[in-house]
C-alpha cells in the first residue's frame, strides 16, 4: 500500500481501494438493518439522511441522526457480531455506498496509520455518545436545542425537524417555539 497522507481521507481511500461499492439509491423509509439482523456492512452517506432508532413498547427512540458525508453502521452488531437491536432507516431519498464489514476490518488492519484513524473515529463516537447522554439528562428543551445546534448546525439543514424534535425528546411544536425564541 502506498504511503498515506498526513491529512488522511479515510472515505476517499475506502472508495479507491474498493472497500465501499458503487453508489446505491435508497428510498425514503427504506431500512438498511432492523432488530434481529447481524450487521454485515458499513455505510457511507453520499447524500440524504438516516435515523438510527429502537422501539420500546409503542414508542420509537432515535439515538442518532446521520446525514451526508458520514459513515454509519449498526454499531452494536458491528462490534459484537451479534444481532442488532436497532433500525437504520432513510428519512428521505438518499444515496449511500456500502462495504462489507470484513473488508473494512481488513483494510483498517492493513496499516498502523489506518488503525489509528479507526481508533480516533471510535473515540470521537464515544465522546459524541457522552454528549448525547448529557443532552438527554438536561430538562430544559431550550438548552438541549442549543447544545445540539452548537455541536451540529448542519443537522438542522439535513434532517426534517420532526425527527430532530424526537431526537431532542420534545414535540415538533415545542421545537418550533424553541427555535423562534
């Protein structure tokens, strides 16, 4: 493998090395995975938006929203090799590239620098999850909104507001009022 640049473009490398396949159109509401299935892929979102969620009783709980230029997977299954408890569903027509988990892991292990990049990605994800936990514990809707807006302003351009409201544990009407104030 060629020497890797200092400002490593992981997705570009994954495309060039054939780990991520050709673009695939995904329709609104189409699911990439659902509970009980074992994750076999990692996905790069070229355009569009997805929600990662689970259901409990009659309720749906969005744990993550993802949009263009992000890698996503059902992380619980990706890490453990066990069936997932999550859905990944397109919020609108989207275009993704997908790669097999085995090919991705082999590629990451092929270079110490790539392995370091993967560890950095995982560390960032752990930090994001910690921030998400804080968001969920803050009782004030305005404060939850401001924290997420500061961290992810692009989210409000890419994802329909009703899903952001659900992610923030508020009704769409509350989110609308909070955004106006």
